C-alpha cells in the first residue's frame, strides 16, 4: 500500500475538539503554573530521559529493523523531524508505549508491541505517540506521568499541592489526558491510512491477541463502538465520571474507536487526506464549543 506523505501537516487540523477544550480548561487553572515550575526545578524531564537511557534497549535499523523503519515511515508521513529516539522495554503482558522528553523526545514500546503488531499496525501506534510530540503538549503529558509521585513529594511544602488537587487540578489534568487520546488516535489513522488497521491495532491495545481477531469478532467490536459513541451519558453523576477517567488501567478502546469512526463517517478524515481541510473553519467550530466540559458533557 502506497501511503500519502502529509507534508506540512498541522496538528490543529486533526485535533479532537474535546482535547482542545479540555486543555484550554486545564491551562486556565491557577495551580498549573506553580506545578510546572516545580517540575522544572526538580529536573523531571532529564530524569525521565535518564531512566529510559539506563533501562531500555535502544532500537536501531540493525537490531530491530521492523520497529526502526516503522517509526521512520510514520514521522515521514505526518511530517515530524527529527525522528525521535526509539527504545524497547520488557514485556508487561499487554501492549504498552510511552513518550518522554520535551526537548529531546524518546518513544518507548514494549516487547508485546513488537510481537503482537504487524508493520501497518505499528504505523498507527507510532502515529499515536508522535502526535504528542507534534502537538507540543509533552510537558502536560509528563506532568500526568509524575503527578502521583510529585503529589506525595510536595504534600508538605508551601505549594499546597493537596489543596490544588482537591480544587480540581489533578482531575483536570487526567480529564485532558483522556481527551488527548482522541487526537492521538486520529494521528495514528493518518499514519496508517486505513480505518481497519487502526481498529485492529486498538483491539490489540485492549489486550486481544491476533489469533482472536476473526471477521466476526472485529465486526461485533465495530458495532459495539458505534453503539457506545451514540449513547448519551449526561445522566451519570460527576463522581461516576471522575472515577471513570482517573482510572489509569482503562484503555477506553471502545470509546476511542467509536470517536475515530465518527471522524471517518463525518468526511473530515477524507477531506484532510485530500488536502481540502479548512483550518479556519475548523477553529471556528471549536470556538463554538468553548464551554465544553468533560464532567458535564460526557
């Protein structure tokens, strides 16, 4: 399959409106600035990079060409340069990936990602991670990554992190992390350029090995995803919603697939691939949803 190279691709053209508005709400919270300052003071960016360099195996074209070439192709397709360093880490029993580093990003994939995903599905997975770099939101992703440790570390300081968390900073952060997955999924689709490939990659992310991905299983999963996307959850109380999106073990693959299918069905994906996406119109539509809030709209 010959894939289109999306030269000059701007992340704003495929950002999910839920992601955009959740980030805007997060950035308005008064506690964000002091937390970012503390993260910088503690050298969190350097620490996370050091952990990868000291623990994981660096991927090259010689040792793991399948991974190396897939990342290179992904970056070429969605126009990210330079190509981030890539590392392989131990198996965890399910597919796991990460990206760290604001100045010099590093992408990590585990053994299951290498073994379970084919070359095309790897494009989706790498597109998903590259999107975090391309959107220039790495500092917030790293904040979410270290928040549990940072919260304990700063609990006795004058920063008053406990009060900030109680007032919604931590919840706002995890809210945005969940919504940012929807943008990253879109970038994954732009990389692999096949909704069927994106769907099977998401199913494998949910823990389903390749041998179980029969046509019937995939068709039923797509049907389930469409049904979920059509539901209205406004009747759920806020506590239920908070407990849902702060649970880090949840993959949300049904919700994510449903949102990705809606994007394709709307014609926006095809318009972008054909070069017909009107960024100004897109931004106007997003501005209309400025008051969107996950806890009241999900």
